C-alpha cells in the first residue's frame, strides 16, 4: 500500500492571509492593528505577559571609551533569570536607546557577545571577534551604538550564551518540549523580547519616547516582531530578515528544515497573516528593512513581494517617508559596515528629532 502524504509545497496555494491589511474586512487601521496584534498574541501560545517584576541586579560599571558597560540580571518571565549587557553613554541623559537583538547563525556559545564586546569573559572574546569579523566587518554593533550616544540593552535568547549553549540538534528537541507543554519556542522568544523592550524603556537613564530595536538575521525578525507586539518602541531596523512566506516554501529553504526554524514559526499564524503583514502592525512608526541582493537565505522574489506589501501599508497611512526599504545588490547575508553606518544615520534622523 502506498501512503500518500500531503505535499506542503502544494498546500501553500491555500495561503490567502485573510487578516492582512486590505484583505481584512476591517477598514479602520487602528481597529485592524488591534485585531492583527491579538491574532499574533494568540499564536504565540505562551500565555499573556505575567507581570513578573524585573528585579534587576546591576553589575559593576566598566568604563569604556565614552560609555559605561555593565551586566544586568533580570526576570523576563517568571521561569528564569536572564543575564544581559547594558551600555550607557557618559553624561546626564536621558538617552535614546536601542534594544539590540542577536542572530542565530548556528552558533550558540555566544549570544549577546555577537554584538557587544565581552569585556567580562576572555574565553568568549575570541569567538566574539571571529563572529564580528565574519558578519559585521569586525565591528561590535552595540559598542558602535553606545559610542554614538545610545543606551544599549542586549540579552541572550533562549539557548545562547549564558542560557546554553545548545547543540545544533538540540533545537528541535527543545521546540518539541515546548509544544508538549502547550507552548512554543518562538513564542517564548517573542515574549522575552517584548519584556526586554519594556525594561529598557523604563530605565531612568533612557528617554522612553526614543527607543528602537535593531537586529540582524534572526535578530531582524525579532526587531520587527517586537515592534509589532508592543508600543515601547518608537522605531525598528531589521537587516536581512524579511520575505514572503509563499516564496520561502521551496525545496531547500531553511524554514522547511526544522531545527532552527522553530525559533521563527508561530503555529497557525500563516492562516491569517504573512511575515510583512505582522511587521505592518508597527505602521506608521519609522521602520527600516535592509536585504542583501546575494543573500542565499532569502530569495529575491520573496524579498520583493514583502517590500511591496510593506510599502503599500505605509503608503495607505500617508507615511511613506517613515519606511526605509533597501536591497544592497552586492552584499549577502551580512550586516556590513556601510549598512551599519546607514542604520546609524537613520536612527539619528528618527530618534534624535524627538524632543527630550
């Protein structure tokens, strides 16, 4: 007897995204945002934020060139204490701030250290420098931001750095445990990122009206996802993670392989919203989306489709100037120094114009 298994690549024809803006029968944009955000919240299957006190414990401040660096341990959920890095510019403040969100990359021994130079851990410094050289032209993005006058918070996602390291194959097992418990790995990470944004915005040293999220690769998805799920962010910059779902459902694409995909996928959500539809919940706030024209992880047709969806939403809000979308034709899956420079200039334009 031949067993016939449904072909997921054929099932994608049924993806109509009925809750997307302009597909939905809801014509008032604010009402649509509330309905779309509620659907994303429901798909996280982790439960609502539980209001657990952050109860931060701040480590000793280490003076760097123009800013101070310290470790902070806090509760992002009731289940676990998380260690993060907090960078604060010299001066009285309050400062504009960036929630910095690290990538996946299949490398788990470093998380926050991918983006902030680990002055506190010589053993991780070599790994961090190698990662920065491969993906960021040798720069530590968090240190660049702090030197530019931004307060920066960067924490380990579940499984990385102090919360790991996982082995590559452990990801799928961890995701399965969450599903057995009626939860999801992607939902947990999303919840924690929203809580981290709230913590950063609530610090006395931070101007709560001028907080942005910045991320590369998986961190880019985390940045636009956090902007969609909370109002603590005034802006977000996402580098090398935006596409249309249909265009990713092709043989060999990472989202069909299991493993690391479980950090990115919310059960049932594609029956209602595509990736750019979720990001559009953040409209009309300033948002930046960069793509690499040679990025093997994100086919050009998917990037184009997603960017067009995003443009249509911001255009409908008469806010096209607040959306910065760009493909760098000669770059791959990297956050190169010239991309960083443009993100920094953009952040200055959208955050520093807000009165302090």
